[in-house]
C-alpha cells in the first residue's frame, strides 16, 4: 500500500511539473507569435509600393 501511495504521489508531482512546463511553453509561443506578427506587419508596410 505504501508503495502504491508513493507511486501515485510521484505521478501527481510529475503531472503538475508537466502542466507547468506546458503553460510556460504556451506562454513563450504566444509571445513569439505576437513578435512574428509584428515583424510581418512591419515587412508588409515596407513591401507596399509607393504610388
């Protein structure tokens, strides 16, 4: 019984760490996506022909 409890607690701790890691990865991805969108807007502005 003690072994099963220990295994369960380790799995729960691992799941919490993985959830936190996923949250950090998603936050970084969102920030990078915003930066790329900003760069693309800037490039499109320069790529438009002058009339």
